[in-house]
């Protein structure tokens, strides 16, 4: 994988993480759960995104 390809996938992951965080913030989950989900997505970007996709709170 060359630098351009890695940068492209990094950008896609960043966009997906921001989208997931916005969905968490707009969800009806408690503030504590929102905080924990956001930390998971920030500290484990790819794994956190995958876990959120299957088990995380969704927007309204």
C-alpha cells in the first residue's frame, strides 16, 4: 500500500468516525453512554466504528 492509498483510507476512516460521533451525539442515550461511545470511537477508530455500527446508539 503506497502513501496515497493509505492517506485515502485514513481520510475515509476519519469521515466515518465523525459521522458515527455525530450519530452518537444525536441519539437518545444518556450522557454517560454517549461519552463512553465517543471515547471508544476516538481511541480505537476502526474497531470502535465497527462496534458502534453493530451495537451503538443511533440518531433520532
